[in-house]
């Protein structure tokens, strides 16, 4: 689908003729026909509004064929060879899917997405260009070292797992389920201040600095306190286990026994255990008493 157009379009790259090709109404209509885009209208500036879904996935595209305005539906440009989101809709009323491309940033992408924004499996080193608010955000399996430029408010899930994160700075201010597993995190500084679930699996977190300021919202009905913090295969998991559940662990942090790195103040830790009614261990795997 659309291969004749793609070959023709390459003739106009980086030329004045390209601008005409993308803004001339007859050419736009031809492109819409080639890509089976229906229920569309052409704006005076050459952008295209669509009342319905736009599916441009798996077409070997190196760039988007049109400049879109508002799409009242899903916009799927996933599984191509895109290196830029230029031409993306300004607003999408459902999902925006740009995963599995060659993107290194989200510049040029939509500023308003009502539901899911999925940009996983790219080469992203920056989240600049993200919308401020989305329902869910999936940027896992990229090359991110921080979350600067990402959405500030995420209603449901935020998945930034399997990156190269050494910092959570730029994380949303509010989210339901925050997944930062499989990264290179050593602290939780910068983590969302308000959430319900945080997933930390397979990181190098010894000192949970930052987590003590979290406001944990009510869990999913039927979940226990232990479901709030998932820290499997992290050094921190051993400390949480001592206190029995997340609630006691969070209460223990006010004793300030973490001293940086893998150092723990033995006297402060014992005091926390005594006050919370748990047995203090002789040692904690991976940590040193000071």
C-alpha cells in the first residue's frame, strides 16, 4: 500500500517542490487515497484533520507523508523507519502509537493525546516533545538516562523500564503505576511524589532516598500494603522484607538509618525495628553497619 507514492515522494525531499507537494489539495487527496485515509478534511494551512483512525504502521516509512491537524481516533505510525515525528497530529483523541521506529526524540509529536502514548522500542535519548498529560505513557526499551521532558501527569501507568536510567528526574508529578525496573538506578531521587504502585525490579538501589516523600494513594481493591513497592532483585528488597510490608518500611524511614551507598546506621536501624515490633537482624545482605 502506498509504495508508488513513497518512491515519488523521495524525489521531493529537501526541495521547494516538496512544500507544494504536501500542501496542494489535489496532491493531498491522492496521498490520502494511497494510504486509505478516509473521512478527512484539508485545512487552509495544508494540514489534514481526520474523523476516525489513521493507520500508517508497518509501511517502511522514513517520514510521515502528510501534516496532520486533529485526529478524532487512534494514530498509528509504529513499526516503520521514522527518525522524526514531524507531521504528526497536533491533537489525538485516542491513542498515539510510534513504537518500533528509529526515533531519538519526540520533537514534532502531538501535544495532546487523550489516551495512551506508546514510544517504546526506539532509540530515544530524550523525551522532549512529550505532551504534558496522558492516560498512560510507555517509553521502555530505549536509551534514556533520565526522564526530563516527559509528561507531568499520567493517570494510569508510566513504563520507563529497560532503559539506561541513572536518575528519575523528570518523572511525572502524579501517576498510578510507575515502572522503572531494569535500569541503572542507585537512588530514587526524583521519583513521582504521588503514586499507588512503584516497580523497581533489577536496579542497584541500596539507598531509597526520595521514596520517603512519596504520597501513596489507595491501592487497587483487594491489594495489601505489600503490593505498593515491588523491589525484586534489588538490595533494597532485603530491607523491606525485614519490616514485613511496605507500610512498616515506609514508617521506618523516619529513623534516617540509611547513610548513603550500602551503609546503614546500626543503632538507628535497631531503634526502628524495636519501635515497629520487628526483630532486628545481625546483618543485612549487601549492606554494612556503621
